[in-house]
């Protein structure tokens, strides 16, 4: 370095003559300084630039993670939500096209209302679970994440019940043309053409007073119920229909089980309370997390006659992920919880799993599926339904 710096071609400042430096000299001196600075700091500069670029890529990466939330399909965006009837009619016909050739995937579309057309994205990507957060105000149920996001026309009926009824009516209107061997008088076709027996889980998150909301949800489901589209329990067995309604949040378990001869709203059982030793069959109760436990007692028994999902917050129940991988102890805990859910005939679901970095998220998803989890929960439907997370590991930070 030192040798190269003294090369004759290097411009050097020359003040030895004692005269005031001319403009040209000053310029040369400045250039020389700049050259030396560059030589000294060039490496750091390069590092800084690389760091800056990596930082930018990460910011873009995080941004892309939220892209599905803000980037609607243009056709979906064209639907006018301010006209309730038009919206649900257009949406139903729209959804019919959407579900023609998708393969259903056991993922649960959480925070669905963030999308302009809530059912649309979930069904387009084949998610077999959707979620509606409902609030009771002025004798009606409104859908939204918080009270600020509620608008008059976004009701549970207009955004979920009506479109589903129209869609299922349309799919089922031709069943009388089916040959008698395929005709099953009570079984209705579901929303997915490629898997008509697949039920769609409608998870209803009760946001304010659960016992007040309950009768409204139950009565607004009447159309679906009367047309035979709901999964129900008749006191002896479960009859699976195109839609399975599951209640969570402040939904009281006591109301779910109040009627022992007919149920069509099922509970989202607390997965962290269902732990059984993975290697034995002894049930053991682990601490509660506060999710979905309204109206339950320590002795509450969750099984498929009263519950469908068994869910818990990943972070609260399993803990933080260190060093980018699920630890052995965490793995055993997950295995035990899933085993407990399956022994009761429930579907295990974790929410609140790490979302970022993408590579970590994919790894956790991959592990959860490997451990037997039934439903993946997330906002990134594209990511969830891609299912090739491990293959893309090297590139996953770039998506
Ligand atoms: C709800 O829909 C009606 C028309 O049916 C419209 O006049 C009204 O502005 C809409 N309200 C909101 C908040 O979008
Ligand atoms: C129902 O059946 C009729 C007559 O077979 C047919 O023209 C029509 O396209 C069918 N509709 C649907 C939605 O499959
Ligand atoms: C519907 O069809 C399936 C298979 O064909 C049969 O096992 C089931 O009992 C039928 N259900 C009813 C209610 O007839
Ligand atoms: C249970 O629900 C069925 C159907 O809605 C109703 O006929 C019956 O009276 C209910 N039983 C009780 C104990 O509420």
C-alpha cells in the first residue's frame, strides 16, 4: 500500500515554492487528499455499501411480506363494497371462478379482513380455514380487527354468510342431475370443486361480550343451517357439511355445550391444556394462556362433539425460537400438545409463530407440519400454500 501510494502518477500537493497556491494547485491538493482518503477508507466504504444494500434488501423483504395484504387482485379490488347487495352477488360469482381448480390446503387465513375481499384470497389459495373477527354493536355483527376499522356495510352477514350461501347454492343446484349412485340426499358439495367433501372452517372470533354475541351469530347462521351447509352434532355423531363454524376469542364454552342434542358452533379448544406425554397416554394439564377459555372450567372436556380446532399462541406456549431452530424441549412440548389434540379428535393449530425472517418462519412451518400440526396460521397465504419452503431455503430471504 505504502509503495503504491508514492507512485509518480499520484497527484500530489506541492506548496514548497512558498507562493500562494493557485486554483490549479489547490484543486490538485484536494484531489490528492481525496485519493488518500479513498485508499485509507475504501475498504470500509465498500463494507458500508454492502451493508446498506443488504439492509435495503431486508427492508424490501419485510415489505414484500405484507404485500398480499395491500396488493389486491385488480378484479377483486373492482368490487364495490359500499353496495352491500351488489358486493355479495358479485363476490359469489367471483368466488365460483376462483375455486374452480385450486387444491385445498390445510391453512388458516388469519386476519382475513385485512384484505379487501376477505373470502376471496383465502379460497383462491385453497386455504380451508378463514377467520372473521366480529363485534356486536346496534344489534348487528360487524367484522373488523378493531372498533376503528368497523364500517356499517361490513357485517358478518354481508361479508361471510351471504357470499357463502350464494356460492354453495350455485355449486349445489345441479346435484339433482347427478347419477343416483353419486347422489347423496343430505351431503352437500363444498366450496372446492376439486375436493367437494372438504369442509371450510369459518372461525368466528368473538371480540366483545361473548354471551351477548352468541345468539346473534347463531341466528345469522340460520340460512346456512337451514340449507344443510353446516357441520353439526346431533347428540350422537358429527355430520360434516361444507362449512364448519368454530367460535373463539370471548366465545363461552358453556354456551357451546349448553345444548347436548344439537350443536353447529364448535369451540376452539386451548391446545396448551391438552398436553399429553408424547410417549405415554396419561393426560396432564399445563398452564393456561388465557386464549379461548371463557366459560371453561379446569374440568372442561374438549372433544370433537364440542370443539374443532385446538389452538394456542406459539410464542406464549412454546416460547421464543433461539438460534433459528426449535429446541428439543420445545419439540417435545409441541409433540405432546398435538398428541393431546389428536386423541380428542381435534385439529391442532398454532398462531403467533415467528413471521420473520422468512427463512426462520419457513423452518418453523416445516417443523410444525412434520410434527403433525393440522392447520398453518398466517397472513402470507402465498407463502403458506407454496409448501416448498425447504427447497427454497437459500433464496427464501429474497422470497
Ligand atoms: C353503505 O352502503 C350504502 C348503499 O347501500 C351507501 O349509501 C353507504 O354510503 C355505505 N356506507 C359506507 C360506510 O360505506
Ligand atoms: C346446471 O345444469 C344445467 C343443465 O345440465 C347446465 O346447463 C348448467 O350449466 C349447470 N350449471 C352449473 C352451475 O353447473
Ligand atoms: C353419503 O354417502 C356416503 C358414501 O357414499 C355414505 O357413506 C353416507 O352414509 C351417505 N350419507 C347419508 C346421510 O346418506
Ligand atoms: C337444542 O337445539 C335444538 C335445535 O335447535 C332444539 O330443538 C332443542 O330444543 C335444543 N335443546 C335445548 C335443551 O336447548
